[in-house]
């Protein structure tokens, strides 16, 4: 079932490794078939070099396995919570990429210091609150999804397609699994550049709002004009 989706999720998981965002078996990518309400996700703890498209596990929106012989990623309940709350999202990537994770560990959102950031994110990359002990003891992964959703109250998840979970790391998303990996990659680059920018000037204010808006809106939304008919480039 859903062999195309499984193939896309498998490929995106390998791309996440190739991008250098994950080591060992850390990290996972999922995708969803909205019509059927089925999520395809990496199995738990399988080394990437032996991962096959057929190993990708299918789960429903209750997190129950509907196809696959391996256990799904332990982060599956987090992904499922996000798919339920964000109907526009078609793929989610999770990696403990170094710079984005540093911001998450420091409990700081990523300010927008330049147009690289503004091209991708419509504002600072948001940070969740910390989970309280009871939320960690019971249903930890589902509660991780819930605090992300809580943070996005009134926020369009496609305008801010990533989040930093405090003390943990980033989740990134997009309309497809491939797009979620691309978001994760841009997020890491933006986090690295913000870190360096803050090292050079620790009191620097974010980029002026009018430049941020110009860059975001020329690439996204009804009045976008950047690129060819279907944009793939960034500059
Ligand atoms: Zn994690």
C-alpha cells in the first residue's frame, strides 16, 4: 500500500543523512497521504545504510501500525499530533542538527538577522516551552507534539515551517517529505549564521521588519514574484 509515499519517505530519510544533519540513527522523516489519513515514517533504530523503502512503516492518525513489520520511529506520536493539527503539512523532518539544537538547548528562538532567514521563515523561528515532569513521564512523544501545536496557536505553520522544542531540538516541515528536508537544511544554515552573527555582535537587533517582509513576500503568498513559474532557487 502507498508504495509511492513509502518511496518518497525512504528517499527523504536518506537525503536527511546525506545533508549531514543527522548521525547514527538519529533523526526521522515522515509523510502523509491525506485522503487515506495514513502516515509513512522511518522505522525505529534501523541503520540508514540498510534501510529499504519497504521498511517504511505505515500508521494511522491514532498512531496504530497499519502496515510494516518493524516498529515505527519512537517519535511517531509527535509527527501524528502535528499532522492532525496542521492540515497543510505533508511532510515532517526531525534532526538534532547542531546549531538549531544549540538554540533549542539555550531556550532561545532564532532571530531573523538577514534575508536568508527572511526568505524561508516569516519571523523568528519559534521555541516551545519546556515540558513539565508529568508530561515527560507519561506520553512524552505525544506531549512533545502537543506543546508544538500549543506554540503555533494563531500561527500559519507554512509561514513558519519549523520549531525548536526547548531542551531538545528542531522539527521542520513542508508540503511534502522532500520539502521538509529542505526546510531542515535551511533551518540549520540559518541557525548557524545567527549563532555567528550573535558572536560578532551580541547586541545586534533583528533585521528591520520592512526588509524581512519584502524578502518573505516576494517568494511566498499571492503576490510572490521571485523565480520562474515554479521556484526552486534561492538567493
Ligand atoms: Zn529528537
